């Protein structure tokens, strides 16, 4: 039950970040338009930190694992998709959960499951 509530809180945090970004835009957000890199990654992580620090910590761990495994830095749009599409990337959601629980071993294990093409994991 606590895990389900935490997952719901993470999804709500991602929705709040998306909403905050939409409010800052002068035009309404069209969901059919692909997510773009309209925000620096540091700003996106700062918004996550304000809403849910474990979400930011898990996202940072996910970004580090992605860079180590894929040899490049993940773009903001890719992280936003991983956070918000469907139930979210299971590895990212697991890293956020592990961050919330202070489970550094779990974060390391999940880091080995990060894929370089997120569409291949779905």
C-alpha cells in the first residue's frame, strides 16, 4: 500500500513539473506535439527537487547510469518522457523508489538495467 502511494506521488510530481512548465508557456500545451528540450536539465531537476527530493535523486542516478552505459548525456526531453509516459520507465521509477528508501544497492542494481534506447524497453 505504501509503495502504491509512493508511486502515485512520483507520478503526481512529474505531472506537477509538466503543469508548471505549461503555466510558464504563453500558449496551451498540445499533447500531440512531441516533448522538446525546452528546458535545461538542471532546471528540470531543480523543479523535481522542489516537489519530491527522492524523485530528483532517483532521476540523477538514472542520468548517471545512462551516461555510463550509453556513453552520452541524456537530454531533458528523454528524461521527461521516461518520467511521464505511461507509468514511467520502470528502471527510473525503481531508482526513485530506491532513493526514497535510501537503498544505494538497489540503485546500483537498477543502474545495470538502464537501456540506451528507451523505446526498446517498452
